[in-house]
C-alpha cells in the first residue's frame, strides 16, 4: 500500500518524517512496509484538497498507484477525557458544514468533527453535546470526501494540542486565505498581549509532545496487514 499523509503545518509531521527525502513540496519515505509521501500546504479544507491533488499528481508521475489518504496533524479536544499532548486514532469524521459522516479504515478510535475555523472555548462545549464528538479539526472531512470520491482507503490520526477548557487567542485572524499561518503577525500580536504568553507557551509544549506521540502512533496503527 502507498500512503499520502495530508497535514497542515510542517511541525505536525516533523517527528514522523525524520530522515525522509524532500522532493519539491513533499517528503518521501516509508512507514513500516509502506511507501509514503507527506504534504503540508496549509490549514483548512482548501489546503487539504490541494495536498490530496498534489499526492495524486506525484503518484501519477512516479507511475505508482496511491492506495490511501491519511489525515494527520493538530486538533483540539472537546472532552476532558482526552489529554493535550497525546495522539489518537479517529474512527469517524463528521463535516459540520454538511452533516456528512465518514468512517475511517482505522476500525477503532475517536469521533472527530471538522469545522471551517478554529473552534473557540464556547464552541467546543457546544460541539461535544451536538455531535458527541471528542476532537475538532479543520481538514479531516475534506480529505475523507476526496478519498471517498476516488474509492481510496482513508485513515485519520490527530495530535491534541489544547483541551476543552483552554483559553487561547483567536487564531483565525492569523490564517490567510491560502491556509498559511501568518507566524510573524501572530508574534507581533503576542508581544503586545503578554497575558497570552503562558497559554501560548503551554500550547507550544503540548504541540511538540503531541507530534512525537503522533509519530509513534501511526506506525503502530498502520502496521503489516492493514
């Protein structure tokens, strides 16, 4: 099986793709017995679709069929039962915009809801009750829909960076129309908002730890026989 890992940010895949070979906008390597490519063009559905299309184009040029799409990366927890800094397999993805449900090929795991924006504190609480989901992200539903339309296998794994009660800045203001995170603008904002420094520092620590756990989880779940 040949896999395409679809992420948003380079930091999400950095631990998993150590030693992989850069090839243009993607990285090429292996996960267990499987060939794999990884792409991270930005945040949100449009960027995720660009990544899926890029993976298909690469597979076509390499004359190798692409068997599965894997949505990976950072996400928020909407349940106190899931701790920030950990990583989880996803069994079902729900698109909040359309109401569609997408089962993954993981076979087990958590339920995830995909939004078109970064969820705030109050919104997380509503999502938990409305969808009985425990994780929220911005890309998985787009990847799932792309895979379904092409009769490809679909997997999802998410690294939890923040919990349901964490108070964070509104990151939506720092995400461009192309899905890129405007890091310098965010840093400039943080300089004049010192009250947010502790929360941002904790978020950074959680993100690094969660990405490492994600890198360990995926090879275990996508082992021989999948």
